[in-house]
C-alpha cells in the first residue's frame, strides 16, 4: 500500500490524503473484476462509494466467469 501512495500522490496539492483502507478497497475492487469497470464516487473531496460493474461474457449460451458475483467489503 505504501507503494500505491508513493506512486499515486499520497497527498494532493491541497494536502489531502487518501486513507489506506480506502486505497486498499479500490485496489481490491480492481483486482477482483475480470471484465467491467470500477467507479469511485467522491463528495466534498472524500471517497464515499466504490461501484463495481462486472460484465459477464456469454459463449454458447453459458455464462463465462472467473469468480462468482460477490460483495466487496
């Protein structure tokens, strides 16, 4: 996680910091999705929500999924 903070600006020009647990949740969301998107919702300069939209590819009528659908957190 320290590497994430070092590469992604642990503090911005305004001096705000990304909480370690928030950074870990974002990385976990990205790591757990094969096809789709991860959206980070920010209000007043704070991360308030992480949304995962996973795409399920269909081949021959059967869903192809690396892992079953799951809740993060």
